[in-house]
C-alpha cells in the first residue's frame, strides 16, 4: 500500500507542477474555447480624402467582462491619417494638429480612444450611435449579450489621394488593465444591416476585423483567488492552499497586506489586502450543508479581502457534476452553460439587480462578502458524498481560475480513512486523485 500512496503523492505533485507551468503559458480555457473580443471596423462611406467608419468592440467571452474604468482602445495609423471627428467616444490626446487649418479631433499617429460616460454632460451635443456611452463597460456574453458591445463612429481624414484607406495597425485593448492581445485587422465580408424596418438589407463599403484574446498571465503575476471547502459531516475545514496567491514575505511580487482590523487610512483604489496564509484578494467557500432524501444543499460564499477595491457585476463559474438538474439558487442569478467535451455541468452565478451585483471591499469589521444557498436535485445514479464528488472541479471568479485545494485534503466522510493516512488502502481515493489530475489538465 505504501507504493500506492507514493504514486498518488507523485501524481499530486505533478499536478501542482503542471498547473504552475500552465499559468505561465497562454492557457486554453476548455470551458470557453471560443471566447474572444472581436473588433470590427466598418467603413460606412467615403468623404474627400477620407472615410467614415464605425468601430464595434464586441465581448464574446461567456463569463469575462470589462469593468470600471472601462476599455481603452488604441491603434497606429498606417500613413498620415488623422481623426477629423468622432462620436460616441473620444481620443484621449489631441496631438499636434498645427499643420491643419480646420482642427481635427486628434492628430496622434497612435490614437487611444475611450468611451463616453452615460451622463448627459458628456453627450448632449453629440449624436449618439447605438451602443455608445456606457463608460467602456462590457457585460459578459452569457450574462447580458445586449450590453456586451460598444460602438463609436469616426471620420478619418488626410488619406493620400486616390486610395480606399489603409487598415489601422498594432491594435491595443486595455480592458481595463493588461491581458488582451489583438491580432491584425483582416479584410472580411462587409457587414450587413437592415434598413426600412427590416424590409431592406444594406451593407457597408468594407469591413476589417480583429480578434483579441485574454491571457491571465499577462494580466496578473499570481492567481487572484482560491477555494476553501467544508461539510456538515466533518468538522475539519479545508482552507485555501497556503501561498495560493503568493507568499507574505518570501517573494517580492506578493501584494502588500495588512493585519486584520488594521485598515490603512488611504486604501481607496489600492490593492492592499488582509494578510492570510493564502494571500488571495478573493476567496470562494463551498460548504455542503444538508443531505436530504431527494435534494442536497450547498452554501456558496464569496469573500473580498481587498481594503480598497469593490467588484461590480462579479460572476462566479462552477464546474460540478449534477448542475444540469434543476436547482434553486436563492440569492444569486444563475444559468447553466453548454460546454462541449466537458462532462461536468457548468453553472454561472452573478448578482441580482439592485441587491448584490456589487462585491464590497473589506473594512475594519468584516470582509466584503456575498452568499447564497443552492438546493440541488439528486440524480440517484450519480449522487454520492464519497471521494470528493460533492465538491466543485473548478471555480472561476470574473473568468480568473481559482486555486483549488488538492483532493487529498478534501473533507472526508467520517467512516472513511483518517486524514493522517489519506491513501491508506483506499484504491477508490487514488482513482479520484487521478481523475482530478486528468480533469484539470485536459478539461474533461
Ligand atoms: C469569436 O467568438 C465568436 C463567438 O464565440 C465566434 O463565433 C468567432 O468565431 C470567434 N472569432 C474567432 C476569430 O475565433
Ligand atoms: C507640430 O507639427 C508641425 C508641422 O508638422 C511641426 O512643424 C512642429 O515642429 C510640430 N511641433 C511639435 C512640438 O512637435
Ligand atoms: C486612381 O487609381 C486607379 C488605379 O490605381 C487609376 O486607374 C486612376 O486613374 C487613379 N485616379 C486618379 C485620379 O489618380
Ligand atoms: C507595430 O508593433 C511592432 C512590434 O511592437 C513594431 O515593430 C512596429 O513598428 C509597429 N508598427 C507601427 C506602424 O507602429
Ligand atoms: C466601494 O463601495 C463602497 C459603498 O458603495 C464605497 O463607500 C467605497 O468608496 C467603494 N470603494 C471604492 C474603492 O470605490
Ligand atoms: C437575471 O439575469 C437576467 C439576464 O441578465 C436578467 O434579465 C434578470 O433581470 C436578472 N434577474 C435579477 C433578479 O437580477
């Protein structure tokens, strides 16, 4: 049995190593394989020495949104183009326009554009294109597709004589921080749209598209959240793995932390978190609360350890078997996602409007927190509390993967083997370890 235990231990180590490697490459997310932000330049018409274009930024990520302070989108002009005018957004810098009599909106060779705010001050004098002026916030596609895009219009001038325009180069998307990489703009079939109440089909002059993808490695040097577990049948709480999001002192990259209750006076907008052994700004706790004849009940709690940061329009993704059956989620809004090639069901949770769409910062008395109970139906053929079945396989917050505890420290059933000897003669347990390793690596 010792060799079995050793094998299992090796597997767990290998898993942790591979997860680490995975974080430092552009990891493919099997739960949202087609996720992207698509940027479309539609050339609507030509003007003397220029053209009018509509730019659309569409978020196709199922559970990743663009939050406050919103996106910033930039590019480099291929020649000496300038932006004569713009509606629905603005260039952050005007640049050197001294060569022009009629002053353009921006003469920067590499303009960066930001969305207007929804309030009237910004936009009374403007005609507002559809999809503008939302402060650069894009909702996640699975949560609210109608608010998942932004668009603005610009008139481009100073084109060289007799051309139909050059594609802008080197697109950059800050949404709002780092993390996105955009491909080249490619010529595609012109966009069609309907006119005359849907009875006439029209098309733009030409369309360029680029796809921007997210890599959490570019955005964060360490993970930003972790998972802890507990059950009604075992008094032991499985805490987040220590140093999940960096260690307190050993490593200089770790976020700065302060002791519980010692709130710094000027913490607003900073990344100061409460000191913990996991050092994560966010934690999800999964508690198996009751086991009824036909149902089982879970309590899900999200905690914010930041002293200076709120999370608006947060979402939590849970991969777990059995979520495909009807469930009652009491305090969060939810849906299930269809993911091809992932055997477990995937559920997405987010806040209820006017109730808990905001995950507040921690203060001297308490952590910022959100909680709900979930009543799940049992599928008698698969339901069990053995071998960690009742725990999620994977959890994300705002699209960021949370560090799970390794399966050998999951709370055990009381009649299972003692925690001190987790692999003692437990062949099914070893299988579950292997299952988790393959599940994590290959996303089945
Ligand atoms: C972007 O996402 C959409 C929706 O998932 C998908 O249809 C499209 O093919 C993706 N674009 C690229 C270039 O992968
Ligand atoms: C602004 O542009 C003009 C004309 O292109 C040029 O002569 C001038 O030196 C520029 N000024 C600065 C500060 O770059
Ligand atoms: C514009 O370019 C086309 C082809 O490149 C040429 O046939 C045409 O004569 C040009 N027109 C002018 C005004 O230069
Ligand atoms: C675009 O970016 C690449 C790499 O950063 C750089 O070599 C190139 O000069 C840039 N092109 C323009 C037009 O700025
Ligand atoms: C977070 O929200 C609370 C309550 O609305 C507010 O007092 C606080 O200033 C906000 N914090 C930040 C960093 O915006
Ligand atoms: C739940 O989400 C849906 C889709 O975004 C939305 O239409 C509905 O209003 C939300 N319900 C609540 C209570 O927030």
